[in-house]
């Protein structure tokens, strides 16, 4: 195991522990005698399935690169990103969206709990992320202005100008070629926006100024574009058992990706260009960036 793999594993465990502790305090376990599950069951089914925890880990690394080393104080904010991400996965798999039956190596949420419950579980996760961000227990000791800023960053990245806007265009792109620029625009919104927000949130909590935040967000945008592009490549070339999700789903949906638009060879070249741009902006931040550089290459040289 490399240093970055050890780092990722250690921080995944911290994030998982926080998520478990937070939901242990929530009273969402009521169910009727004829039902087999509660809202908590549906939420935690997706949220606690073994996952990469990329977005929360990016927040932790970004803050640490600027000298903020108290991970315990950062975990609630980092975990809020995972709640948003998990909600988006639940909704993305629904029959009305990508219509996928497999997620993280297990049946998708709606397969286990039904479509209505899956939608509500996603809604609950989206809302709970902002409960965490505004909870006095977690925000105590931070400048309230910083908390408002990170709420703004995450809400913007999650909404019509970010994830939701990108997903809307994505599901409405099925059936016809839409061209490279439109595909990249979708990727920037549906994927890169949340990764960029993770960077911004970590930097804001660590006390970085607007210039540092801006350069970190650009780093996150290009890292997110590279991440989504390699994800689309793996959707063509990857192994279902290793990926833990259905391969070939884009082709089945008649959905055009960068890989299908420009071909695999040019796509690999593009991923390298995204990485170069990401590291250019990271260098401009003045942060201690060794871990972030290693993490960047780890993400874009993955097989799952």
C-alpha cells in the first residue's frame, strides 16, 4: 500500500465513523409492522456502503495543505459532501434517470427499497447535509462568516448552477450527439462542481484568502473533469466486478460521452491535459501540495 493509499484508508475510516455517529443520534427508525425498513435503513444502505470518499478527503487534504490539522473539526463539513454525493447516486440510478440496477457492487437503492423510498432517502440526505453544516455542535469555534461561505459554496455546487443543472442536461442529452463542448459543460457541472466545492470549503475553513480559494476551485474543476472523463472511459473498458457498477450503461442509454465522441486515444490525452491544468492552478495556491499532487494522479490512474 502506497502512502496515499494509507492516507485515503485512514481518512475514509474517520469519515465513516463520523457518519455512523451522526446517524446514530437521528430518530429516523420508525416503521410500521408490515414494513421491513425505516428511513434510516434506506439512507444508510447507500451512505455506508464501502466507497472512495473522494470529495470529503479532498476537503481534508486542501485544509491540511494550508496548515489546518485538526481533522476532528473538519469531519462534519467533509462528511456533508458525502451526503450530497450519495443522494445524487441514489437519484441517478432511478429508472427515470440512468436506470441502473447496480451501485458500489450492490443492488441500487431503488431495487431494495422501491422508487418512492429511494427518492425520499435521497431527499433526506440532501437536506441533512445542510443540517450538519449549520449545527452548532459542529460549527462552534468557527467564524460564522466562514460557515456562511461554505454553505454558499456547497449549495451553489449542488443546485441549478452545479450538480442538478448538470444532471438535468445529462438526462436530456440522450439519443443524439451533442458535441464535445456540451459534454464537457455537463461534466463540469454534474461532477466537477462538487469536487471544486470540496476544495473551496477546505480552504475557507483553513483561513485561505479569496485568491487561494479561487485557484483551488480551478484546481478542483480540472481534477473533477479528469475524474469524470476517466470514469466514462472505465464505463467502456472497465470490469463490472471491479467497478461495482454496470458497464456499458451509457451506450445502452444512447448517451454520448467524451470517450465516445473523440475516441479513447484522444480521451487519454485530454485527461493528461486536465491534470496539467489542475496542477498549474494548485501551484498558484502556494499550498503544501505534495499530498494533493499524489492524490490527483491516484484518482486519474485508477481502475475502479
